[in-house]
C-alpha cells in the first residue's frame, strides 16, 4: 500500500514597506504590502521614501531601514553618531547635515524606528526612546538629516515640508531596545533579533514542520524539509531545534502547573521538571544537549550532570516569569498562568487595614498590590536567595551566559527604594524610587488614579504604609546588596522582591487595555490601565486559541527534532542521522536537506 505524501512549496512574499508622514513632533508610519502599493497610495513619494520593514521576533517592535551614501556610523551603546555628511551651514548655528539614500548595493545601512513600544511599566524612565539618538527624514525622498528643518536639503529633492523625527538604532539590531531580545549564534550564523517582513521565514517553516509532525499518525512522524542552500539548511535546522526546545519546555511547565493540586514555587516547578527529565534522559539530552556534552563538567564547573540540568532548568523557569509581557509567547501573556504573592490576600490584616485607609475594597487592593509586584518581578527587581542572578552584573565569560541559557549579557541590576537615595545620585542609578516630595513618584500617581474621585487623598502616607507592609509585615521585599561582575558592592540600601514568596497558578484568560493594548494577567482597581500615561480601561479576554502559541500549549505534541542533512555533514555523522531518522524509535524526526542529496526510503 502506498502512503500518501504531501509536498509543500513555500515561496517568499514581496517585501513590505512603510511610508512616513505626520509632523515635526511625531512621525506616523503607514504600512504597504509592496512598493507598488506604497506608490499607488503616495504618488509623490520616491521609492527611496518607502522603507523596508523589520520586526522583532520576540515582541513585534517594528523598524525600518535604508542605505545612505557616504554615511559612517560611530556607535557607543545606544548612541549613534552620524559622520561624513553633506554639511549645510554651521552645524552649531542652526546649520544641518544630510545624507542621500542609495541603491541596495552601495552605502551604509541604517535601521530606524519612529516609535518604541512601551514595555508596560510604570517607571518614569522606561521611555527607552529618550536614550536613543534622533535624526530627521524627508518624507518625499527618504534623505537623512542630523537636525530638524522645514525643508529637505538633499540634492535633487528640496521638498518643502517639515522633516520627520526618527530614532536611530544602528547598522543592525544587535539587541531589541523594546524587549532586550539579543542576537544568537545558530548553525554558524548570527540570527539578529529582527527579521524583515518579507519572505516566509524560518519561524513559519518551524510552525509548519511542527504542525505536520503532530498531524501525522503515530509511527509516521517523520518529515524532510528541503532548503535552498547548505547554509540555509544548517541555519534552519539550528533554529528549528532551538525554538522547538523552548516551546517544549514551556509545554512541560504548563503540564506541571495544571497537574499541581496547589500553587507552585519556582523551586517546586524546577524540581518537577527535573523529575520528568530524570525519568526520560533522552528527552533531557534532546532539550539541554549542552549539559551532556563531553566537556560540560569542565565548562559548567559541575561534575554531576543532574546538578547542571537542575541549574539550567531553574534559569529557564526564572526566564519564563521575568520576561515582559511584550514577549507574546510566555505563559502569562498567553493567558495560561498567573502569579500569586505570599500574604497578599483580602484576609491579611495588613492588606485589609491598608485597603480601609485608602478607601478601596480589599479585593481591589489585592489586585492592585499584586499588579505592582508583577511589574517589579518582570522588571527583574527579583531576589533569588539561592543564586541571586538579578542582583549582580555577570562576567561575560560565564558559561550559562555564553550558552544562551541565562540571557543576561546586557543586564543591569536594579532595586527599589521608597524615596530617592541622595548618596547614589552621582553614580549610575541602580534604584527606582516609588515616591518623591513633588508627588510625582510612580506609586503616588498610581494611587491617585486608583482612588480617583475620592476626597482625602494622601498618596504619600498610603505609599509609606504599603511599603511597611511589604518590607516588614510580609517580608516580600528583601534588603539586598547589588554587586558588580567582580563581586564589589554597587548599592546596599535597595530592595528586591523575594522569589521564594511567589507561587505559580493556572489561569484561563488575560486582561488587555483597550487603549494602549497592554496585556496583564489580572484585573486592576476600577479596571484602569496601570500604564503611567494611559487613561484606558482594561477588559478580560479568553486565551486566543487562534494564536499558534496558545493552541500548541493545549495539545499533546511531539517535538520537532531537526538535524542538518547535507553534503557538508561528515559521512559518518550523516549515516548516523539517517539511521536515527529511519528508525521508528529514533529521536530525529525532521531532516533539513538540500534538494541535491536524496534520502533513500
Ligand atoms: Zn527629500
Ligand atoms: Zn523586541
Ligand atoms: Zn493602557
């Protein structure tokens, strides 16, 4: 009997572009599915003013890019200096400098964005765009200028309209300023955190591969993906493998959370994952191959492989629950899990006394305080007693950083204080204060929002009482010492949320602000959005089962285990991979090959 086989051919789509408009204060972007669509909608714009679009794989932040003639970039941190432009007048006395757009094969690429998505934090300094460099674009030809102006200076354009502000990212996006996603090295290639919105991407191939493997009947879960080139094959195999394991781990976490008869601490969750790995070592090897490599004992300075695995799993759990909800695929953002904090209940004497003082229902106070703690946790102001990874800088050569298990390369430890600290002012600020004498502290603003319409508002007094409850009564906030990468003290009067006081529970649904779209795992007092400058209201939403990330969490699934299968892979390795793929019990169920090298059946 012949088994039916289905062949899919996936072809790239055309490149999506944006056109820019608006005024000198704010740039608006308009998205078009192709240059042709853009030109139809904007007959005046030249091709060079329709910018190709990029998006962050993790958070969806958009960027656009263009190449400029003679442009040189000098980049330090987030600051971008533009060099070698065409000067017009004295730059210090109202002059300007400009760079003209060029074709695809010359010039220097520059990635920009008109607006950063807010990370969903009430912090006053979270507007990361303030740290970025601004430049100004011509809406008609796309020319770049260092200063604002009423007219394009580029040769052959001179369009009379206000130049539009844009934020400069650099020649490429090595880390997403919105969600901090970093580039990764996979299969010998560097994968930037952004992708162009064009061809069907590897992630789509992964989704398709995953779906096809799941849909196949037991015993036939094998798939061959053909890639255009050898590099492409290596890249796809690596990406599919890496992404597959993150989804698989998340699926396992959710299974553990759903089976538990009581809320789980991060340590409970880690132990249970570890238990299932110890029962199925093959799965452990598939998901955390780094921990089982020959040199792993030396690299990770730990001889016992299960201790290594436990530590890696602990980090994966913390990572899942310290990501901002802009990362759309984490369990809280999907509406599948929620976190609770020891003692924050309507029955607690401190919480109910506070609610009475503020004039809130105790249940509202519970949601409000928990939302605050959610924010601090996701801002990684988290103290992990056994291994305080968020209370220090990490050396660049840390094996857990290098292997990508602990993505804290750009991490800055931060703690909370009630009132601003005077002594630290001169040095880099490693604390975030909740109140200030002007009354504009984040917590004061929020408390006034929650009690809108009430008469006797004393936000300072309420904040002080709440701080007392969190630090003294319930001890949810812990006095910590922040360290530099060599263990020297950076700050010692700051506080972080103790991770041992947090429990994970199952949930179905999430809350979304109708105005700014911010997602949270719980309602807020008066259903008002917690975002500092947003006056939107928050509504409940069921988990979206149309979303691939949600739907895959709700089904049993077979992980895609991809291996590269091309002429570049040594013959002996290839033979082993082939044998494993053909064996009914083999781990490999997906081969990524080039069309020239067939697989005998
Ligand atoms: Zn122009
Ligand atoms: Zn991002
Ligand atoms: Zn909002």
